[in-house]
C-alpha cells in the first residue's frame, strides 16, 4: 500500500525512483444511500440527505490528491460536501456511519471538514494565528502551471473546475480559475492530500479549484495508511473522481493545452478540423 513512505525524499519528483500512484477509485464499502458506478469513479446519493460517506479504495500516497468534481446538486437540503482523511480501514468498519461529522470522526483517527472558503486552518507553533486566517494566493495563480504544497509540486491544470461548454462557458471558466465561486458550486473541484513531516507526522491540506486552503489538521500519523473520506451530504448529490498526472504531462495533455490556448473559448473547438474524440477531450477535461 502506498501510504507508508520513507521520510527520505518525500518531496522527490515522481519518476522511476518514485512511481506515480495508481488512479483513484471509490472503495466498495460506503454509505447505505450511495451508488458507485462500475468504473468506481462516480458516487451518487440516491435518496435522503445522509448515509453518503465514501472512501478511497486504496490509501493515498504522500502528496497524492484525491480530487472530486461536484456533478449534481439537490435543492431542499442544508449543508454541503465534507472531505478529509481517516486512518481507519473502511473494510474493518462494522457499519459505515450515517454522517462523517460527527459520527465517523468520533470513532477516532479521522479528520473531516465541511467544505467552506474559510474552514479550520491550523497555524504552526510559534507563528501568529493570522497565518491560519487566509491561504497564500500566489500572484501567478492563473499562469503558474504547478501548485506547490509544502514539499510537493502538483500540476494545476486539472485541479480547477470547468463549466459545461455553452454560450457563457468562457466567462464561467474564468470564475473557477479565480476561485470566486462558492466552493461547493456545481463543477467545482475539491481535493484532499497529506504532506509528511520530518517528525513522522503529516499535515492534511484541502484544495479548492486549484488553491491550497492551508493545513486543516496537523499531527496525522504519516506511517499509517490514510484513506480519503468524501461525504456526499445534503445539497451535494453526486461527485466524480478526476485523475491527475504527477510526472511529465502526457502528449495527449500537451496537445489539449495547446489547442485550448489557441481558441477564444471552448465552443470554438467544434470548428477545428480535429477528430471528435480529441475535440471532446479538449472541451470537457
């Protein structure tokens, strides 16, 4: 399992000495109201507002982002998606709790937060509390290709939500990139990861549309397998997993970026003399 790692070289780039983690999937153990599709990448709550707790199928590797996109919302409920990590093996649970907060957290070794723009952030010892009030937003948010979180460098491209192609998609995409929409808006992308520290513990970070919200919890047991927790709660009805490339980008990804930067907005891709599969990949990914 990939969650246990030697402290030496924790920030080393993905490569032969540090293989990329496998694609993320949802665990077959989940809440009673959740249905996971055959690919294991889409989780939908089919009734009520609770019993929507999901887990990653495998423990996360250090620096690996478990990234979900909000696909469907449901009116009439109060509350939104919750996200975090647990050192509990989902397969060992006698029953999946109804709620991640407080039920799963109360079992111990679990760190989960309701997604908001300013959820709990933990300042380091000896540093002012103001450090936790707001994440640092790099001035090159829209042009810097990598998001740097502690010792890890993560390609930013797929971390940012994208609207469905339409008349105003070019305007909406800019709102996702600027991260000014509500964090639980439809098509927002939310991720969780952990960053090991030299003392054997780890910090948990939550990422909203390509922006690191800062450490949400400290002191996690880095030597234990840590599973992602996604609670498809209340107004959040369905989420899908988004896969990231941690090493060098693939030729497919490089082609997509060149095409996207060569058009005014994604609707213009339809007018290009390209295979339909490539057009769809450029418009929707």
